[in-house]
C-alpha cells in the first residue's frame, strides 16, 4: 500500500557528527578522508564485479560440485563486501565527516525497500520478513539514505541471528508535535534475544553478545556501532530490549520535521471492503492486521 509521494525537495540541511578532536581540518584528517573515498571505490567496485560474474557463472551448466564451489565463492565475496562496507562506513562516521541531508521521506516506501533488500537472505533461512507503518506515523524530512542504513543494519542483524520464525520492521509514532513528530523505528525478531549484560556492548566497536559470534556469524561487530553513531547524529537514541513473546526488540527513536502535506494522512484503499487475515505465522498475521485495519479506516 503506497502513499502519494511528495516531489517538493526542501533546502538541504547539513549536520556534521561530533568531530573527532584529531580530525577536523587537519592534514592527516584530509588525507584519511581522501583515502576512504578512494578505498570506497577501489575495493567495492571489483568486489561487486566478482559477485556479478559469479552470479552469471551460476546460471551456466555445471555439475553439483562446481555449483557448490561457485556458491561458496559468492558467499565469501558477499561477506567480504559486507565487511568492507562496515569498515568504511564506521571509519567515515568516526572521522566526523558525515553530513545529513533533509528531504521528504516516504516511510512506507522506505520500509518496503529495506524488506525487499533483505527478503532473499530471510527466504534462504526460511524466515518470515514483514513490515508495517502505523497510520499516525507521518512522512518526515530526513536523510533517507542514512535512515535506510540504520534499518538495514538493524534488520540485517536480526535476520542473521534468527534461526526460526521471522523478523518485523515497523515504524510507529512515539510522541512529539504535529510539526515535529517523534518516530520509533522498531525491529522485532524471534531469535535468542540479547542478555542484559550485553545490551550496551553490542553497540560498541567490534562488540558481540559472545566472543564466538564473530566466527560463527561472520561479522566484524561494526554494523550496530554505525547505527549508534548515526542515531546520535540525528539526536536520537537506539537500544535493545526483550520482545514480548521471546526474541529481541531493537528500537531507534528520533524527532524529525514533518514533511509537507504529512497532515493529509495515508490513503485508505480498502475502505468499505471486508478483508480476512489468516496465517499460521503469528508475526505475519499481526503485521497484516496492522496494515489492513488502517487501510480500511476501521
């Protein structure tokens, strides 16, 4: 269910992260920034080429062993690309050279896009991946790319650590004024959860719930550290708690200016229709209900 997109772009508002004392304006900082820009291109481009070629090779005629080799090579390349992305993103954020743009963000399109990016990974694990946007959560002015990165890192982390069940990506209204609403971006999963003693550590550099997680789940422990840095740049906060019913709930909250026309509300394409929601998966059934009821204005 999509909403009318706003084409009016606001004047760019840029906000720098808290600057590393050793960073801003110094020759070393400028050299580091040039190095990061260079490495971003020089490392990502060939890795994407390798992944693309392996994808094409997988479509050719091969025997079982060859197909297994290609699959393993592609998994390794994708893992390496993810690691490079995390390292470069964290280095850029930590250096204090990140600027946030402000433009209208269609929340439904944002969440749907993140879910579509992660759906192949969730499907491979047999997980449900659902999303919802509360009817009282208005579109806002924000840096859509950075919001996407926060949601992608949080939801990707949930998919990685969830063995059975599913993951839900949701946006809800958490207060604020009509002109400056506070939004909550919530990621629920049915995984093992995060013990209280590890809930701060996982947002630190190279932080893990358990020391063996880096080897078992192929992660550097930087994705959540980047999320915290971005949340702080938006004057927001991120935390993790227990999900009711089991699993983990990651929650990012921040206040944003409302987008032009946000007061118009969301469309109700199901108004006047009777809709039955049925699914053996409670996560899917609840997410579907949350989407259908506002669309029917019931």
